[in-house]
C-alpha cells in the first residue's frame, strides 16, 4: 500500500511549488499524493464544493484524476496536523508564506504550527521543482537526534547521495587568534566526527560524504549547500518544542528561514 504524501494548498503560486514537489516525491518514494485545502469558514456557512473542486483541478499537474482531495475544517495548522494523523501520512509538504528580496523566507503561522506539533517529517518547499532531489545535505551536531534524522533521510531517499555537514567555531575566537588553536579545535572536532560516523549503519555510511566546515551553523552549512550544489537540507528536531529547538540550537530557526533550498525537518518521534 502506498503511503500518503500530504500537501496543503491555499491556491497561491507559492503552494503550487509544494504541489509540484509532492507529485515528484510520489514518483520518487512510490507514494500517493493527498491534497488538502483547509476550510476556515464559519460554522453553518454553506460551502460551494463544486467551486472548490474546480479550483483544485486548476492547481493540479495533468488531469489529477488519481489525486485524493480532502477539505479538512478548522484552523489551518491544526487541520493539517489532524489530517496527517488520520491519513498516517509519510510526509507533509508545505510552501512558504512569502519571500523577500534579502533572502528571508517567512514560513507563516500555519507552517510554524505544523513544525511544532506534527510527528511526520515536514518538507518546506522553496524552489520551483526541476526534478527529483539529487544531492541531500544533513546537518549534524553529533547528537542522537541528528543521527536519527540522518537514518530517516536515508530511508526516505534510499538512492540519493547524502552529505553530512558539521560546522564549528573556536570558542571565544576573539581572544584566541593563534592558528594552532584553530588547528587543535579542528582536530578535536574531526575526532568526534569520526566517532559519530562509527555509529552510523554501514549501508548508510557508504552513501555519506562528510563535511567539517569552519563557521557558525548558518554560514557553514549555507556555504556547503552552494559548493556541493545540494537541493535538499535535512534538520533534526528535538520535538518537545518543535523546530525552534532543533539540533543546531538557536541557529536552526535562522537556517530554516534563510536556507535557499527546500528543507525538511524530522522529528525524533518518527525518526
């Protein structure tokens, strides 16, 4: 039985990208697309389902004949959460609320709610899809949560190369400018990285290219994304407070917002 890939739409151009990506994922993961448009109408107010059906068909690629369409009711974030649970969705796909000229992706309250409360992996689509994901970056801080995120990414995309990225800095760098200090810190980080890789299952490790980069998580990971031409970034979340407490600490929120590529947040509940 194919696992549902739940994608939400408000009929805007931004969510069109999410829909197109959901259909590519269905082919890549052998899943079934379930398209959800949340009805936020007041109780008792009639809904023109025929008009909704026409609007849905306009955003579907092709004729959409085999696409399951649902109209959950309530607040958007809560309704998507409930629909994902009822469907047993394998992944939730959403678009950003808006994008501004300085490279900031504003996620919006609906995406924020889903990231905070849903156990399923949540894919935030930013780029117009051009094809299946070809190279995937996975951020790590060497925690168990980031290990589980790597395993989940490997399960979701069993044929795709994985790039494991860890960014580091010299503590109190302004007071320790000697080059040998930086070398010592790098050697220590490399040792921990090797120990972390030893805990990765062999079949996954064989697909992983490691990147130990100097800089804060935001800049270090962003530079690797560009250098390696990655098209998907994976972040692990601690779950209890959602993505704002992701494994990369306070930088994760900025990374998710400013990352120029599609980003998937994986909760340890499902990892």
